[in-house]
């Protein structure tokens, strides 16, 4: 047994056990490999969905109200009095 593995056991109905081994034989793999693939698939299906793309913040989400000022930073700093 691998060092990073945990041994567990489950009770399967006889018919399911037989069909598991038949499916593994058809795929040319072991029943263990087929069980692990099924568990992986079930976990991926229940994983929280991540957003497909990030929100673009280049454009404002809410359009600005009022008029647009066309000033440079230097012009703004000239208007503001600093202590």
C-alpha cells in the first residue's frame, strides 16, 4: 500500500460488484482504478464553480454623474492647499 494512501472498505451489492468488474475489464483497467476515477469525477462535479473570467475594472461599473474634468494631476495639486 502507498504511504499517502488510506485503506477503506465499503459493502457493495453483488450485482453492482459484478458490473464494476465487467466494466473494468471492458475498459482494460482494474476495478480500483475505475472506482478512483468515479470518486474523482464526483468530487469535481460538487466543487464550487470558479468565475470563468475576472471582472474588468477599466470601465466604471456606475457611470459618473456630472461633467468630466479634463485636468492633469499637476493642475489638481495646484488647486488643493496642503497644510
